[in-house]
């Protein structure tokens, strides 16, 4: 299982969501608001305190836990849509998930968990 996290421009969210929802086996996602900035060396020197304090840009964070088989397709879908060719398009990273449990079902990947006393 993989966890895919992506930070993208908010204006790309609707298109990304539509594309992901059309994928067979897409498990769903969590969306949250984020703010961020790139490394200072990419922008050049900060010229004023105002620039330093207002350097954060509104972004959207997507979090997806999915089977290994679909993870590359999800990453490709996000990056293809999110890419504008400009600084600040975002980032996508993938990590291994050892275990995931659906709270409402108390099942990890469809297998029942023993109930705690």
C-alpha cells in the first residue's frame, strides 16, 4: 500500500479530482488547504520584510492511500494535470504504508480486525 501526498495549485483541484474519480480502483482522497513557499535560492534575495512575510502561496494538499498497483497511475494523473511549467506547480511524494484501518469498518484492507475488549 502507498500513501500519496500532493501539494498543488487550488485552480487545478477540480480537474485533478475529476480525473482521479474516473480511475478504476481509485480509493478516495482527503483534501486540505495549505500554504507554502519554494526555497529562497529559487526566488533570489528577499528585498523587504513585506516580501519575506507575504511569501506564502495558497495551495491544496491531497492525501491518498491506495494499493501499490494504482499508485503510479495516480501520481501520473496528478502531475500531468498540475504541471503548468512555472515555479510553484507543487510537489508529489509517495511513501509506503504498513497498515491502514477503516475506522467505520474496523478493517484493514477489507479484513476484519479483532474487537478490543
